[in-house]
C-alpha cells in the first residue's frame, strides 16, 4: 500500500525531486506531475483473474532415451515415460536414487536382485528389462523397461463394483498362470503376486512385474523350500501367517494368485483384519466364504487354490487343466476400461513425450534469455560412455600417395571414397 501523504508530495510539481528513485526509473510513473486524473496508480486484481502459465517442458536425454512425464512414484523412486530415439519404442524408466535406497531396509539388495532376475527371464507375460544406465555424478540409476499403460489395481479402483466381469477376469488370470508357470520352470519364486504388480500393455497383454522380493532357487535342490518372505500381508498364505520357518515357495505364489483371482471377481478380500495381527490370525485359521453369485466352477477353483494345507493346494499344471480356466466364457457384462489420468481426458493414454520432442527441435529460451544445456550435457555424457566400448574404424592412407602439400586434397578425397565403399559393402552384406 502506498502512503497517501507520500503520493501527494510526489504529485506536486515543486517536489518532483522527492520521487523515490526506484519509482522514477520506470516509465510507468512518467505521468507524475500531470494534472490528468485518468491514470490509475493502484489497480486491485482478483486472484481468480490471474492466469498461471504452466512451466515449459524441457527436453532431457538420458543416453538414447528422451524422458517424458512422470507415470507414478513409489517407495523406491519415480517411474517416467521415455522414448527410444533409435527404435522409437515407448519405454518406462524407473529412476532410483542411491541415497534413497540406502535408507530403505534391503533397498539396494532388492534392486540388484530384481535386475539379475529380469536379465535372465524372457517371456511374453514377464516384464522385460531393456537397459540399465547409471549416472555416478548424480548418484542415480535408470532401469528402462517395456512400457505398460496401466495396472490391474488402477482399473479395479476405477470400476464401479471394484471387480472385472467373469470373461475379462478369466483372460487376465490365464495370462497370469502362463507367466507363473514360466517363472517356476526357471526356479523363480515371485512372492508378491497381487493386482498392483500385474501390468497391462497397450495390446492388453498382462505382465508380471516387481521382482524386488523374488527368490531364485538353487537348481540342484530337491524341493522349492523358502525361508524368507517380504510380500504384502493380505496375500500371504497360512503357513507364513502361522510363523513356519520353512515353506513351499511355489505354493506361496499359488495362494497369492488365488487371493488375486478372488479379489478381481468379487471386489473383496477373503481375509480381512483391523491390523496385521488380526489379519494374520484370520489367515492362519483359513476360514473364508465365497459369495453365492460366483459360478460353481470358479468356486471349485478358488477352494483348490486357497486350501489351508499346502500339500493339497493346487499346483500350476492342475490350475491350467481346470475346467474354468479352459472354458471359453460368454462376453457378459461391460468390460472395465483404462481409467483416465488425473486432470486428463485422454482415454488411450497417448505419449507424453511429444511436448519434449517439440522443445528439442524448437527450444524456447529460459527466463534469463539463455538456452538450457541439460539436454546436451546428459546426451554427451552417456554417448561418451557408450563410445568407449564402441569399435572404431581406422582408414589408413595409401603408401603410394604423395605426401606433398599439393597432393593433400586428393588424398582426402581418396579417404572419403574408401570410407563410402566400406559403408556400402557393409550394407550389401
């Protein structure tokens, strides 16, 4: 607020010299001393009339990948969309900070285990790890994986009844069983099967993800005995809830898959509790009820997968041969579609990298008039690191060539022609 007496003194012609210097330096106050009353010195603006412009999106390259918007954030770090500049494939990148991993119990160990497992797994229903990059200067690790558009848990949360129709649940469950069969054939126990760890691609293919607590069994052991479990409490089997020291790892995945199937077809959980102690107490007893509207064949499958005794619990091969799994279900009921992202009306989840591509080829200056070099610095850093291992082609000059200055230009032309011939030969091969 401007003092009235100060303003009156400033508008007096004899006291123009009393105008504060920081006022007189601007042209907006050049009307001081005028008798025209049309000028408005103070203009009150309502906060609702203020237009806030979003921050300009700046292009950033990590290696050969152009970074996009943030897709989500977990306890380990952010997940962003990325675009492979060479293959133009959409990727999802998990950005991990080493300082944050050290504060999480077994954080670094879980990340290393996940990387090691994903590198050896290759199946249509298992999330694929494309590349791992590290930035030692920023203490960051980038895990580039195949892009998934959504997860089952996001779709369940957006559904009115919090469940899928029977035919849609059957499709997702059959893909889950196929992926689980492959994992067990590779002696891998996931230990954390649940809807939030089951992702979907744009083609509707289910991907089992998050191998942070998974375990690779010894190939020479006679059984699938495990001794540790760090999965979600609501999906743990009775043997873990009752505190057994040794348990079957494969049957743990069967139980959690049964809880997942129960959840996506009913919208509820078979076991609940006010706290983790009550929850484990109810799971240990093994008492649950299946809603009456569940088909008899599906009820039989759920009872086989949720058997309190691991020895009588179904295995993967028995589940695949079950009549409900093999049956072709009628398309009854509306399917659950992908939910809309917050503050978005895009139903197909288009690429978020497009604005960053525009900034890359048509950059805008920052507030100080300069251009950001972050894109170029990151690109040069990773390209320099990759070029250290890349083979180099050295073209040697002809011995018969004249080393005199007059022959210098023809010699360069010979070098260029030899490189072109070499590249054309490679293309023919």
